[in-house]
């Protein structure tokens, strides 16, 4: 007569350890999946090339009776960035002569008396450093430091920039204030029409990653 096969069950303590190990593996798996979906910070240096047709700047000048809106066109732009060190270089250049506010008379005064665009035809920003984590996909916010040049003078600025990476393309937007009067430019206020001594700028850009 054959001897019955005896099945030996794990001890209760061993079963508990096995279940804990499985649970831990599941947690690690889901954390890894979530991190992958969010995108890990890139580690290599790359270049953001600006597309002129997708980039520009809008301005808002507030006044006591009404506010003035305008725009400036991008002339050229390319930014080199190293996520590991935060070092940045390159230049974003706007055509000062392209500035428009919807009124020929007002634009003439802006270019002749305030910007003096014929003497200073370019407005630029040269980044040198950025702080913040940049994800390989999705949205990130960086604090970008650099030199803003306008009306023939350089000014140090730190601008919060929202960057969105998507494969080989990118887009960005930023909002900052230019205190043009304290920077040596003329306030165009006349008689009872008074305007602020600063301009609010909304910057947007997009392009390819190289």
C-alpha cells in the first residue's frame, strides 16, 4: 500500500512575511510606474530652438482712463540648458521696431520718445542660470536668472518660467514686469492722461529640442 503524500504548509509567520514581500513589490512597482509617467529629470545638456511663428510678447500699460495693450515680435532665439548644473546660455531677441499698440500716433510716440527704437533696435534676454527640476515630459516651473537688455542698458532679472516638454517639441510662458521709467526711459503721460511707470509683459514661446 502506497504511503500518502504529505503536504507541509508554511508556518503562519512565514505566510505573513511572504504577503508583506508581495505587498512591498506591488508598492515599488506602482511608484516606479508613476515616476515613469511623470518623467524623470533629464541629465544631458540640450538646446531649445525658438520658432518665430510660435513666439512673441504681449504688453500691458495701465493708465488712469484706460489701459494700452500691445505686442512685440521675436527676432531670433536659442537657449542652451544643462539640467544637471542649472547652467544656461543663449539669447532671446525681440525686434523693438515691431512694437505695436493699435494706434499709429501712440506707436510713433512709443518708438521715438520711450524706446528710441531707431537707436536701440533690439530687446533681449540672456539667461545664465535656472533653478528647479525639469521633467522630461509635462510641465515644470523654473526660476530663470539672466540679463534683460533694453534701451541700451542691462538689467538683472529672475523670471518664473513654465516649461512644457513633449517629445522633440517644447513650449514656455512667463510673466514679468519692466519698470521702464526707473530704467531710464521716458514716461509718455500727457496732461490728464497718466500711465504707470512700468509695463507688464506676457512672454510665450515654442519650438524644437536639439
